[in-house]
C-alpha cells in the first residue's frame, strides 16, 4: 500500500477488509488479472474492473460468465483520443478521483 499505514487510509474513510470480503463486494477493482480462485470468490452479478488479457485467459472469462459478473477488461478499452489501447493506470487514477 505505497508506504502508507492502514490508519492513514482509515482516517480518510477507507475500510480495510480481508481478501474474501474484498472479492465479495458489489464492485471490485484489481490491477492484475484475477486468478481462478479469486474469480470464485466474486459474488454473482458483481462488477469487475481489471486487466484481463482475455485472449490468454479463456478459463477466467468462462468462470466470470458462469457467475454473471460484468467484467471490464481495462487492457482492451481503447483510448478515446488515439487508436492506442487504454493506459491501464488511467482507470485507477479515475477511480481514485485524480484530476
């Protein structure tokens, strides 16, 4: 967590939870692709934002589809101003409210 203590996050309203609770949330942001084990922890109809490399992770996509997860493969969303792929850090910055 980037050299910050849990208390630094908590005093700004962040709730630190265990892995199972995090993956059982309605909306999950994850920088690396979820493992198959992590995909099983997602609740049905969850929303997942993550890098997924779908062409290399067909088993993951099947697992997500079986749980009716709405998944946004952030590595596949094009940049709106160029034909290049989306810069993955941009989605994390946007989620964090970076301007």
